[in-house]
């Protein structure tokens, strides 16, 4: 059957994907190395928050294949997939489960990191909003969620290599180019699937606002009930 090249992933989705990959990798390295790299762990936390906020917004306002409604793994879609009857363009229902697991775990890591502490130099930007015992609990959840995230990423990579080596389906190239060769019966009107540029700028504006409110000490200045502990000049926020 004849195949044609179709735009699957828009540029915002591809940038989100690869920036998140880099952010998670560097977050792991900086916290493992520690020392002066703790400052970079804090900056990466701000970037991770921005990426997650943007992806959630783009999941509602983005191009068709980026919208959650298009690939949410409903029971009927999963049944179709396992019966070999699913013919969507973007994430398969099984792949969608991995996507939501990755987004959910990353969200938990980011949110708990905002309140976490290490009792020495690292204090999340929203640490002053909660008491010490709750912050300690969220610090533990932060570590557990990050380890779970690494596990899911490992399974995700195994699935990618399985598709590449066994099913001869390269899932990495479309995430680089945005395009994929598909059988002609998959053809859709791509012009109707594109998001309006104004939605992109609104999403970016809202993302920057959330990051500024969180990491710019705006929320803590308004709501804090206790001061952030003062430590030597090496102290950083997550």
C-alpha cells in the first residue's frame, strides 16, 4: 500500500520532549554530584516546572496530536489496540499509558521538590509555606518519585529499542523531524489539526507566569508563615 509523509509532532511538542529529557538527566547528575552544582539543580527545577505547565496547557490548546483528548488511553482504545484494530496517528493507547505515567511522575517530582529541603543548603521555593515535618515528608516522596520516574524511563527506552529492532519501527526519528511515513488510509486534513499561534503565545505566557510566581519568591512573600533558613552563601533553592 502506498505511503506518504505526514506531520505527526509539532515543534512545541518536540522541543518539550527533548528539553525534558535533558532536564531530567542533568537534574540527576547535579544532585548526585552536589556541591556547587546544587544551584543548577534549582534552575533545572524551574525549567522542569515550566515544561510540565506548558505541556498541560498544550494538551488542551495544541495541535491535534498533542491534545490529551486525542490519545487518552480509554478502555475502548486499548481493546482496539490489542486486537490490532487501532489506526491513530500519534501515540498508541499503550504508548499513551507511558506518556501519562511519565508526565504524572515528573509532575510529582516537580511539585514535591518545590517544598523539599535537605536541612543544609537546599530549600524548595515554596518551603516557607508548610511546616518542617510536611516538608521532610515531601522530600522523601520527591526521592521516591524520582526513582520511580527513572524506572519508567528505563522501561520506555526498552520499548523504543524493541520497536526499533523487532518491529522495525523507528520511534525516535519522528520525534526529531516531526514527520512519519504512513499508509495512505491514515491521511487526515493537517490544516484543521494545527493550533492557532495565539494559543502558543498564551501557553508560553502562562507558563512563565507560573514559574515567576513560584521561583521569584512572589508566592512566599505573600503567603509564607516562616522564613527560609539562612545558611552560608552556598545555600540554594531547588
